[in-house]
């Protein structure tokens, strides 16, 4: 799996350790879900103003949020619906989509929930990945399934709730 992390904000210095943690969270999530294709994902770190603009444009919500996901694959009964043309012929990878994370929101939420910013970045990455892998939390049952999966990935990474 190829994970590309872009830092498009200037609020906080993002070191290679955070980028590697985000990459590991994305990979661990895809592995734990046994995603059957070699794939790639793009993760952009941004600020509250930028994520608010994106949230307004794509979701009609004029406020900053913590994470947005833009999946490229559709799922039917939990199975990815992949056509031959979906796989990039140059890389032989299936693009899953994009995840956008607000660094400011990640820091705010880490403080609010009393855990490290590292755990929050990993949590938001896993949350975004699960959306790219076909999960949602529109109903209480979907939310329960998705949130249990998030916690299992974070536990596997050694990032339990403190």
C-alpha cells in the first residue's frame, strides 16, 4: 500500500515521526480489513480555515471539522466494486481516495479527550480509512461497528485510550 502525506498547513511543524505514524495507521487499517487490492491513499494535513472551505463546498456545512474522506471506490454488501480501469496501469495500484485532516482540530481534540496528538492523528487517519473502505456511521449499528474497528486498529498500534 502506498500512502502519501501532504502537509498543507503552517499552524504546526509536522515532523517525519507524525507522517510515519499516519502512514502506519493507514496501512494497519487496510491490513486489518484484509483489503484485497494493492492500493494507494492520499492524506492531506490542513488547517481549520481550509477544511472549513472544503466542508462547506462538499457537505454544505460552514464550519471546520476534524477529518473528511473522499472515497473513489463503491461497495456492495461490503465488497469493493472494482473495474479493471480503476487500477492505475502505471503503478498497478488502486486509488482508494483522499483523507483531509485538520491539524488544529486534531490538537484541540487531543487536549479535550486527554490523550496525545499522536493518538488523535492515528485515530483520524483510521476513521478516514474506514470511510474509504466502505464503512459509515449514519446509524447507531454502523457507528458501533466502525468505532469498534477503529479501537482495534489503535490498540494494535499500541495507542490505547489513556
